[in-house]
């Protein structure tokens, strides 16, 4: 089984995972930690946005259920649409911000010597 990587239910022969080269005085843990911390922060941001989206939808459904007339339903939809447009603007801002953070963290991670893993110099 050495030298095999399982893909689905079939082993891919000849594919091996690169091992991190360890040298005294050289550590990628700080850059790696920063990179994964950035990914965790991005995940938390998007989970918060998904939760807010669910809450907004639930609020709309409750208002529609309580609506006694067409104008009440239209008002509920207008309120929801305004909130939805604000949420989409926040999503765009978050996407740009997280994209920049990801690019910066990736650059630092790769420039820390991670690209030389498995290569001897």
C-alpha cells in the first residue's frame, strides 16, 4: 500500500504525498499558522453571513404569514428586499476584503520557503 493514495474507492498507484523537509533553524509554522488562521476567519465571516441570510428569510416568512392584506404582504416584501440589497452589498465588501486577506496570507505562506519543501538545496 506504500506509494498509493486512495481516490474514492480506487487507489491511485505511484502518487505520493510530499513530506515537509525539516531543517534546523527553518520553520514554516508561523506562516502556516497565519494562513490557516486567515482561512478560519474567512469561514467564520461566511457562516455569520449565511446565518443572517436564514434569519432574514425567516423574518419574511413570519411577516407574510401575519399579513392580512395584499398591501401588508407587499410592505413585507419591500422591507425584505431593502434588507436583501444591503446584505448583497455587505457580501460584496466581504468578498473583496477576504480575497485580499487570502492573497496576502498565501503570498506570505508561499514566500516563507514552503515552495522548497521536498527540494534539497
